[in-house]
C-alpha cells in the first residue's frame, strides 16, 4: 500500500499513532495561500479535532520514494468545500513536508 494511502486511511480513522508513523517528527505543512508553515502536532489537532475537515474522493496522482501528488475534496462544518491539490515530500520512508493549494467550491 502506498504511503499516501496509509496516511489517508489513518486520518480517516483519526489514528494519531499511525499518522505519526507516516509523518516525520520534523514534518511541516505549508499552506500555499498564506505561506504559513504548520508543524505536525498542530496539523494532527486540526485533522483529528471536532471541527476538522471531512475529506473525500482522494486520488493519488503520482507517488514514488521521494514525492507524492494527490487531489481530494475537503468540507467543513460551516458547509464550505474546497478542492485541494497536495504535494508531499518523502524522505527515508516518511513524509517530511506537504504543500497544498485549495480552490473554494460552491456550497
């Protein structure tokens, strides 16, 4: 199973232990729209929190031992939705960085 698929499965189950097996301790998420760098612990709180996004229709476009590219949709409690393109940088079998670009979708 691909590393990205393992990540998506762990996130869907909100399994922090599995997520942390996939994300490096030094992992950072870079939001394309703001340039903000968000560390692993904050990402985990966001993804697994009560107000975290629901993800659907994950599609892994490409993945090898160094990079992964995926597309998916996220929806939030306020009814907003986004289409997300994500790039994951992989090193030593773990994701060390991801960068996302999101497009707002009609409600």
